[in-house]
C-alpha cells in the first residue's frame, strides 16, 4: 500500500448486530428485567414468550443478518464480493479502486484516496460508524 501510495483507513461500525433484519420468526422467553403486560401478569414468565422484530446481540443469527445487510448495501453500489474470501468487497472505477475488508464490526479500507473517501461517505449513510482514521 505504501509503495503504491494507497490510503489505508479503519472504520468501526457501532451496534453492528442491530442492523440486521430477521428473515424468519424468532421467539424468546421474557427476561427478568422486562415488565409483563397487565393481561399476562398473573401468568408465569416461563410459559410466555415474545416475538423479535429485529436482531439482538447474542442471537445466533445476528452475525449472519449483519453480513447479509452489509452485502446487500455494498452490492447496490457495484461492490463485488470476493468469491474465495467473502469478507472482502472490491470496487473498481476509472480513477481508482477501493477494497473493503470486514472483520466482525471493523472495516479496513484500502485504495486510492478519492475512492476511500467515497466509500467512507457511502458507509456512513447507512451505518453509524466511528472513524478510526488512517492506519
């Protein structure tokens, strides 16, 4: 990257696993901290459950839902998902290119300065992110 005069930038996605939408119905038991509705207050917590509308941390499907959401969002903007390594997204343009490398909730951006900046702006439109600056 240094030899080719490329920029390397690190971004951290805040509340990563809360971006995913569930693709099937998931029910969970009501936790102790949640108030029971009055209509059900006489019933035992063990026999009641709630249906989730969005993904949660510690949900087995959360990682998958987050990746699907990110993948859909990036492919709309002509990023190509690497077949061999699905955590890599590449976008080539006439003036340059950018490579996004995703690791859990961190995204490393490598590319020409102009394309890296465009990618950062595009990601910030959809996700709340911490800009950890140039590496």
